[in-house]
């Protein structure tokens, strides 16, 4: 009886780990896509686009949720004088979440 509980617990732990890994991959992919989208708005070349996308991904490591990413990109947008609102960024993040989920699932 104890073995079945132990096996069940291990199964739940494995599922939790897989789910957490998927969430991480989706968020990283979403942030990369957001970085690419913004880099295009900024008129960055290919090399700088890759670099900027990495900056956006790294910005998401500060705290749970997207607020750290939003703060980072809004600071960048304002510094460049680009006319993109926070509401537009939040909408784009929602769009890119769906796209990132599809891309991550396709690669699993």
C-alpha cells in the first residue's frame, strides 16, 4: 500500500516538473517573440534584434509574472520615443502567449 502512495507521489512530482518546464519554455518563447516585435519597431538590425530579445527574456527572471518584462520594455520604449502604450504591450503579450504555447507544444 505504501508503495502505491509513493509511486503516485512520484508521478505527481514528475507531472509538476513537466508542467513547470513547459510554463518556463512558453514564457521564454513569448518574451523572445516580444523582443523581436519590439526590435522591429525600434529598427534594430539582426544582431541587435537577437541581443534585445535576450534582454527581454532575462528581464523576466526578476520576479514572477510579466510586470518585470513590462517595466523593462516600457522603459526602453520611452527611451526611444516610440509611441506604444502599456495597454498595447499587455495585449501583445497575450497574443504572443498563445503563439508561444503552440510553438512549444509543436516542438515537444
